[in-house]
């Protein structure tokens, strides 16, 4: 769900739906937190390097949505 939200955010920015893109990025930020049965915990237990790369990608998208748009 994290990568799907990032893909939908990119599509939203390209098509001009900035609010839709921001909501997808915010949901990706919450989903990457490794808590309970959330996606972040599943990614973390699958591999720490994959989780770290995912967190970096989500952080870049988050800061882009805050500063640029």
C-alpha cells in the first residue's frame, strides 16, 4: 500500500490534483511506521534495508509536498 500511495501521489501531481497527491503521501507516511500489523511492520520484518529505503522515499515525497507544492 505504501508504494501504491507513492505512485498515486506522482500521478496526482502530474495530473494537477495536488490535494489528492498530498493525502496519498500523508497516508504513506503513516503506513510506513512499524507498529502492530501495519505495512511498516511487515516491511521492517521482511528486511531492514527495504524498510529503510521505503522510509527514505516516503520522506523525500513528504518534504517535497510540504516545501515545493
